[in-house]
C-alpha cells in the first residue's frame, strides 16, 4: 500500500511529493485512525468476550448447582414417615391403622408386606389420602407378617417407612 511514509522515498523535495502529500495525507490519517480504532475495538471485543465467557461459565455453574440442589431439595421435602396406630388381627384378615401425616401434600399411602424382616417387601395396597386404614385379606392364620408403610406426596417423593410386626 502506498502510504504517506512511502511517498517520501518516491519523490523527495519535488512537486510530486507535495501533490502526493496533499492527496494521500488525509487517507493515511484515516487509515491510522481506522487501524487504531480497529485495534481498540478488537481489545474491547476481547475484554467483552472474556467477560461474556466468565458470565456464561458462572451461569452454567449456577444451573448445575441448582440442578443438584433441586434433587437435594426433593430429598429434603420427603414427607415424614407415617406412624402405625394399631393392628387388629382376625380370622384370615388383618386391619392396619396409622396416623395421618401432618403434611398437606400427601397423595397416598403405600403398604408393603413381607414374611421376613429383611426379606423383599411387595406392595400390598395403596390407600388414597386421607384414608388411614388398610385390610389385608390374604393372610394365613399362624403366619408372621411384616408390614412397611410409606407416605407419598404429590411430587411422587416417598417417605421412609415404619415396620409393624404381626
């Protein structure tokens, strides 16, 4: 590119030099200004992108943290374990009673049964809230059964369970 500085080599102390100086000088100043502004624009862009990447990283970390905290909150929002009130044993039947949970967002109670304390518990019945009674009509007289009771809230989070020995 033919700039203000190059023309001096081309024509020293001549009429051409003054013409070139008069003609090219404004363009060289525009070029210099453009270059300086472009350079400062690039540095501003670099700072902006650096800040934007930092902000994006912070937002992503906050989102990840909120996702992790959400799962912790659901675990923390689990309803309290229901408390057994009593069991009435009859001929080939057991009626189970428990106290209603104090939480207002309980949707149902799940009753599980097993023939051993550490055995696998199978879902026996589901009782909709506010009912706090269940009948087990599939029992054999003289057999010991273990029951677990869980409360489930409207977010489908279940509580811990209490066992009842029969």
